[in-house]
C-alpha cells in the first residue's frame, strides 16, 4: 500500500523530559483524504482548527551518538519510553499537526506544524536536522563562541544581584524595577539563618529586622510582579501579530512556506502555552 511518510519534530513542554523529539507518520491515501477534507471544512466554515483522536504518530528520539547519517539526516532511534497518550490530530485550513501527553503524566507534547501542501508533493517530508559534518565543523569552538556571546549579553543586560533598599533597587535596571532573581537573591542573602545551606542556619532571626525588611521589599515585589505581567502581555500581543502575519504569508507565498512554517510553529507553541496557563488559573 502506498503511503506518505512524514518525519516531524516534537517539542515536550518540560525542560527535564526528553523521552522523544520526533514523530513518524505514515499516511495512507484515505488518511491523506481525511486531512484534506478537514482542512477544506475548516476553510469553508471559517473554523480555526478541527481536532480528533488519531494514533498515527510513532514517537522517536534523535540518535546523537550515531557515527553514520541517515541519507544526510540525523538518525533516529527507538526511545526507552516513547509512550504518547491522548494523541490529537489538529487540522487548520493550511496545515496540520499532532499533540498529546507524555505517557502516564500530564506533560504535554506538541508536533511542529506541517504544511498542507506537502500532501501533494512527491517523496517523504522530513524535518530532521542535517547530520553534522564533523570533518569541516568544530562544535567545541561554536559552543565556546556561543557561551562568550551569552556572557557578554548578560554583562550588559542583567542587573546586579543584590539590593539593600528601595533607592538601590531604582538604580539596578533601566526601568527602575528589580528582577525576580534579584529579589530572591536579596531575601536569601538577608536571612542566612533560614538557609539550610548556610553555616548560620537556625541561629535565630531578629523580629524587628525582619519586619523592617518586609516593609521595604514587599512594595518592590509588587512592582516587579506588575512589570512582569505587563511585559508578558506585550510579548503575547506581539506574538499574535506575528502569527497573523505568518498565516497570510505562508498562504500567499508557498515558495517560502518551509521557513515561515518553522517560525509559525514556535509562535503557535508560545501563544498556546500562555493561553493554556491562563485558562487553568
């Protein structure tokens, strides 16, 4: 039976979970027809997306230790635990993708969006990274360069870690608002008696000193939380604007669809994560 083979990247919404990072789907003619039908329905009825249970995805994991490429691509291997529960197929008017949960957990995974147009293209659709050419590249030099650039950025952008009072806080950042990390570090440094890792742990805290400290830092905490919320709202608005732009560009300019769909996938993930978090509060 003829089928369309798709290898798509998968992102897991957990920094400590790397069970799998790709999914393989082998679509038969009926599977392709089904997705096209749902996409047509979404476009005709002006529906953002249509979703349904679909168990077509086989999870896989990148094999970074392989010494042989897979037709120029990074090879994949069977994951130790590749269980993917509650898999949903989502179809929009011009793309489709899968989401679900990592086995026996509430950790969500999401596949990068796949352009609908690939269903009419010959051959496989493969999102895997190219196999690294170790003879011509130097990963260590690249890593060192990246680390140096990040260090320079932090030196320019980050505020000093310790503040002692409100007047100091106003001089820490251009906006005059302390960062969350700065506030946490200040609390930790001000009360070593409450830090199990400090030699002064459990030696007693002066109540008057603690009250004065709280009177000073609570307003800073409120100001920082307010600033963080405003910043997140501005970021979300910008991402939504980018999302609208990308949708129109990928629809009108199919020659550039691949790079735009990669950006679109990342934007979609951030917006979805933000709205999901707000809906569960």
